[in-house]
């Protein structure tokens, strides 16, 4: 009889213990759901650097200089924009999806900057040397209302490959498409890489970054 009572008591204690564990787990889950997200991240998942810029912190590494030809056949170098914040991205004119969207988002960014737009520079570096001619670069720029607001830079494979490498960009043509890394490097007025943003960047966040960099010495 005593053994049966002990078994029943142990069984009841096990049920009670299990119930307590379940209650604790539910409480923890509800608490986590109610806890606001970390202040270091935005609603879109973009991180915030130590300086307050939106994007992945690049620690102020000096941006590698380069020189190419833009959509008007003009020679353009990164170094010539020292004193202005610069956005460097990598696109190609026959891109069916991501590149046109990036161009549209950059146009929206400039609209949000208003009069400050003239004080920043945007350089779009080709990832398709075979098809990205000066004429195609101008056509693409015009289609996305960027012909007078950025420099779409083209060059030969020999000219472009070292630039892709220095900015950790992968570019490989496969039939009619080019598989390439999507990246936007935000560079400050001193020529230092400040943050990296992906092709899903929010134009408002990009505009905020550029406004902050315009205020820096």
C-alpha cells in the first residue's frame, strides 16, 4: 500500500513539475515577443554602425581609387570627388531586375536629398564589359532619369577586373545575364569607406547616411 501511495505521489509531483515548466516557458516566450527589437537595427534589418550610419560598418578603410569612362565618354576617377560623399555601386545595362531597381532607388535617394543632391556623387561601375558601351550606359541612365545625376562607368575586362577585386565584387557572364555581387559602398568626403549597403537598401536610409556625411568635416 505504501509503495502504491509513493508511486501516486511521485506521479502527481511529476505532473505538477511539468505544469510549472510549461508555465515558465510560456512566460518566457510572451516576454520575448513583447520585448522591442534592438535599437541597433532598423525595421528592414539594416544594422547601424558605431557612427550612426545605416549599413555594415567598414571601419573607415580608404576606398581604392579607379578611373574609367562615363556615359558621356568623359574620364572619371573616384579621387576627383574628394570633398563629397560618394556612393559606389556595380551594375550592368542589360540587367532585367536588380540593377534597374537599384537605379530607381538611387534616383529616389537624390530626390529626398533635395538641394543637397548636387553635393554628393554616385558612381555605377559596369559588371558587363562586353555589352556596356558608352551608348548603352547613356541609354540605361536616361531610362532611369540618372543621366545627369551619376556616372555610369564602363571599361574593358582588363580595366574592370582589378576594380571588382578591390571591392570584393564577383562578376561572371552566363549567357544573357551577368551574375554579380550587389553592393553599394558609402564613402565619406575624405575618401574612406564608411558603410556597405545591399541592393535592398531603403532610399530614406541612404539619404540619411549622405546627409550625415555632408555634415562631417
